[in-house]
C-alpha cells in the first residue's frame, strides 16, 4: 500500500500484490500503466487502430505501426507548438489549419507570410477543446 499526498491535500492510494516492491516502484508502474492505456485509447479512438481488416501478419503490423506513429507525430506536433496534448484538440487544429489554407487558396489571394505567421496560432486554434 502506497499513500500519496497530493499538493491540494487529497490522498491517493496505490495497491500492489507484490510485497517486494518499494513505494517508488509501485508509483512508477502505475504511471507507466496509465500512459500505455491512454496511448491505446487514443489509437483506438482517433488513429484507426481497430479499423484494419487485413489478415496478413505484415499488413497488420504495418497498420498498427502507422496508427501508433501518427499518434506520436500528433504528440510531438502539439509539444512543438507549445500546446497541451489532446487528440481532440489536435484533430480540431488540423481541421482548422486545412480550412484556413483552403479559404486562402479559394479566395485567390496570396497570404502575407509575415502577417499569417503572427496570427497563425489564433486562426488555427478556433474552437480548440481544452485538454
């Protein structure tokens, strides 16, 4: 049993059936477990992890790798943009970027790159969902 005191005063209890584990190891394993679960949740919900209908081992392997790679690209992109990670936010961000580009292309105007670089984050983050 590990009791962790949160900064807000609340306590969290972590249990392990292995008595040889230290409290630090129990916390590390729980943190790792939840990272893996969130990764699979996002891959299933947003990057098509469960959508492949192939039966060949190599094709399935490729589909799974493509799903997790796109998830990692999304995480890195959000981190580089200084935004908190959320697949919903990333999906909205990519849709908004596409729409902004399409509007400029359809209007026939060449956007001023200096101006666009200054307001790009505002234009692309319309209706962004908080993580």
